[in-house]
C-alpha cells in the first residue's frame, strides 16, 4: 500500500494498487489539500527516455483524490473526477523525486475545482531535511473538476 508519513492512513489508499505501484508517499493530507511524493523509476520512462505522461497524470490524480476526499468522511459519499486538464511543462527522468501539491480552489454544492502542481527535484542533489528540495521546479500543472456522488455499493 502507498506509504503515509502523517501517521494516519487515508482510507482511499487501502486498496489502491496503482498508487502502491507508483511508490507514492503521502506527506500531508486534509480537507481540500494533499501533498504526496514519489521517485521516478526506469519502468516509468517512455521511448524518449523521459517520464511517460501517464505516470505524471496518475501521480497528480492521486493527490487530487486525497484532497477531494477527507479521511474522516462518513463513507456515504465519494468525490470523483468530473474532468481534468494537465499541462506538461518540463521533462522528468528516472531517479527524480516528484512532489505534488493539491489545493481546493472552489467548492459549490457537489462540485469542486482543484489545482495540483507537480514539482521535480534536480537529479544532481538530495532534498533538504524536510524532504523538499530548495531548487525544485514545476514540471506539470493539473486542474481537476470534482463531483461528489453516493458511495458505490460494496455488494
């Protein structure tokens, strides 16, 4: 399962095999925000030797999901993506550590709007003691539109 540094497991990650495979670590999460990290591996690269866009998208989508679904919810509803846009701004490579920061921008009834910024640490040096590299750069921007719906039946 995806690891969580905050000391509390987020329930939506309990059976999330995709986030586990990506190697995602949750650094912080709460109602309307989340910060996650992962390190790019060789099997995440495309034929050009840079990270496959789908890997970056899936990483940002996990941050989006965490920000949309507070861990202390009663389980009667889930918030899912109604649509997203992603802009890839710079290439990333195997060995780079990515950080995604998701923030709610607007909430109106069952609809919400979230921004996720994806940062990459440089390959040449390690992050600071807090896990965030001071020279990281924005490599992608993700905007998600959410919709809260009844939780699916587990039958």
